[in-house]
C-alpha cells in the first residue's frame, strides 16, 4: 500500500503514543512506583487517558497489514477469478474500515479542552438599537434557556436589568450541566437582528445588536483572588422585588481593583447570597482574562476558523423578514428562524463544533 506523507505523520504519532503506553505499563509494575500511591495514581491516570487511542491504533495498524496482504493477493496474476473477486471485496471493506479508524484516531488525538464539562456563565447585553436591542436580548436569553431545557441543564439567573416593555438591558445566568460550556462556547460575540420593530410605523427594517459572552465557571481552585484586591460596596436594590427590596442594602457590587473588573448582583433579598453570586461571576471573568492573555502569548498568529471569540466580533445575523439565521464564521444559513429562537440550536452548534474540530485536526496533523 502506498503511504502518503499524511499517513506517515499519523503513524509516527501513533508509534510515539504506543511507546509511551508501554513505558507507563512497565512503570506501573515497578515495586518502587507501587509503593508510592500518589505517583502510582498519576501514572495510572495518564495511562488510562491514552488507552482508547492505543486500542484504536492497534486496530488501525492491523487493518493496514490486512490491506497490504489483500493488495499482494490482487497483484498475483495467478489468482483465480473467484479468489480475486473476493479479495477485491475485502480490499474495499478494509479501506472503508481504515478511513473510519483514521477519522476516529484524529479526533482522539485532538487536545481536550478541560473546561468543556464546566458550568457556564452566560452574559447577554443589549447593544446598539435601544428598546429593540433590549427586546432581542430577552429573546436570546429565552432561546438559550429553551435549549438548556432540552439538555436538562439548570439555569439560574445571577443578575438582570429588565426594561418596562419586556426587554433586558443585561442578564447574567449560570447554566449548570454536563457539556454546557462545550456546546455554548462558540456563542460569544455580537448577535445582530434585522426586523421591523413593533414601534415602527413606516415598516422600515431596523438593525440592532446584542452582545453575548460565554465563560466557563471558575471554581476557587481554578483561580486565587486576594481579598485585599477587592472593594465590596452595598446599596439598595432597584426594580421589582416586592416589599422591602428598596429599603435594605442587600445589593452587592464587587470591584477587583488590579483589573478594574466590576460585578453587581441584586436579584436576591439576602446580601450574602448576592455576594456569593457576584463572586461566582467575578472568578469566571478573571479566569477568562488570564486564559486570553496566555493564548495571546502562545498563539499570536493562529486564528480559529470559527472566530476569535472576541465579544466585538459580529458572529451571527437573525433576519426576520427572510426567516433566516446566518453564522458568518462558517457561512451556515438556516431558513428557520422561528425554530432557532425556540431553542432548536443543535444543527448550528454541531456545525460550529465540526468546524473547530477540522481546524484543530489540521493543526495537529501539521505540527
């Protein structure tokens, strides 16, 4: 079988992983390692993480050998016609198996994002467009809430600033559930809406914008915050909330002095609960700042196919007159806007994940 450069690169990577697996297996049989539980657990975990790659690699290499054997049989001029036909059928099936295993291996070789299974901080803010932008911000929040319901994720509002006509100037929520960040992380950016506002007498189409930020929720072990770097202010809550909401200093504003990051929360009657919620958001924002700084240093020239994730980047347009949703990063257009706004995001999200995988696969195979 003719080996392409692509095949050779993949085999080199697989042989390196197999060597590592064998080395780890030997180490786990070493009496000295066995006597040190911490080291033994670390090596066992490392071995378990590549075990599926090793098993798939072994099947892949076995298929390559079978392909060589059938090709040798096909080259044999003395082969009987019946035997040759059987070999041709087997060769075709083996090539199909090779392709499937190769694709699986490439996905397994992709570096895993340790944040994928974390809970998600979702921040939605009305941008240009006034009341119309606030109304669309509320619609986007409802869209993500409906999507979360289909996945049986829990949505908890941390902070919100409603308008008097049913819109939202801003809403911050935590979405809790396995794979929440993996599915929603490509939603960060500017979402543009084109439609005729209900207040528009002339029937003209207006364009408004809403900013969405998606952050993995940071735990206390993920980022350390010096209490001395925080300024905590309390004030009376505003807006709906029942009797007493405006007469007690239950609302909390936390400022991280070194970065100037400010988080406010006033949705709860309890000052302690508001403070706890605000700290959850603050930790996640600071972790995202640190992550962005590190990525900027290590990948200055690389730009993901699905965009940088920058909040100023226009990522999607929702066009009501044409019943159309277009994601500008991957050029995907769906003519079912109503269903999308009802939370039917699967096709869009799967396309974004596939585009990201293709981009990262290319990086893995060329590095």
